[in-house]
C-alpha cells in the first residue's frame, strides 16, 4: 500500500512536469519571429561623433562626412558596432 501511494505521487509529479515542458515548448515555438529594422540617418555635414547608436573602436578614428561613415585610419581593430 505504501508503494502504491508513492507511485501515484510520482505519476502526478511527472504529469505536472510534462505539462510544464509542453507549455514551454508551445510558447517558444508558437511566437512569430520579431524583425526589427534599423536605418542609419547620417547628417550631410562633417563631424567626428558617429552617433549614440554606435560604438566606434577608437572613437577618434571615425567621422561622418556627407552622409557616410568613414574610418580615418587604416590599421587593425577598427570596428563600428551597432
């Protein structure tokens, strides 16, 4: 009788975990993918600061010039991250 109660308890726990895993699976796979569109809008002037949306590796090596971003130094590890 003692083993029967343990077996029933384990069955309830297992079915609860199975339900949670099934809900998690449905939630993760039923969502539509989110597509964010980002567009750079560079001013038509010249300036050193590329903008708050960007992380320029060696900030002083980059500039915005006539609506384009330019790297002023041709060396390794010059990156511009969004």
